[in-house]
C-alpha cells in the first residue's frame, strides 16, 4: 500500500485486513469501515497503533466492537461515526478519553440502560456535535451530565429519545 495514502473506505473488512493495511498506510488520516461486521477491537487497535494520525473513523454497524480497541490511541481522533454500534461503557470511555473528539454520532446506539450511564461523554470536553437519535437508554440525568460536561456542544440530536 501507499505510504502517502490519507483516506480509505473499506466494506466488510476483517481484522487481518486491517492489520495488513495499517502496516503500510502510516499517513492514513481518515478510515471508513462502515458495515465491516467481521472486525473486532483487535483490528481497530492495530490501525491506531500503526496509523497515529487517524482523525476520522467510521465504524457504523460494526457490532463486534466494544470500543476497547481505541484505548490509549485516541488523542488524534476528532470525528467518529458509530451508528448502531454496541460499545461498552469502558469502550465509550476509551473512545472519548483522548480529549480531541469534536464530532460523535451514536445514532441507534445498542446498549441498555443498566449497561451504560452516559456520564462517559463528560470526558469529551471539545465535543461540538453529538447525535444520540433513537438512543433508548438516555435518561434525564444523563442529558444533564452531558450538557454540563460538554460545554462546547453546538448541535445535539435527541430525536426519537423516549422521555420520562
């Protein structure tokens, strides 16, 4: 692969494919992995380990990811599309803990109330766009915590959220 490649889209990629890709694309800044249902946190970790400039990533519908593959590698991450993903509370914390995230799309997030509190998002202090459309596990307390912890939010989609 090209050492100067900066943007790439894959469809139905595997962990092995991600590992091979990441070894030859160190300049990669943007990666679209939407619908790559065979990838796991191992593949994501290899991308971040070998491609330190990743700023944009799309993992929408990659339901095999918990998010822990982002651990320790998210300082350059500013844009994440994660529609219909199943990130764990620890995984979500790993995603936002790098401190640079400005755009986060979790439309249709697939975790139940007892599994995630949403306070993990307060670590995303630079967040400007947040899409939580059709996120059924959101509570009033979660919304208050996010609003308090993310003071730079300019656009926040809460359509389809069931309110108590």
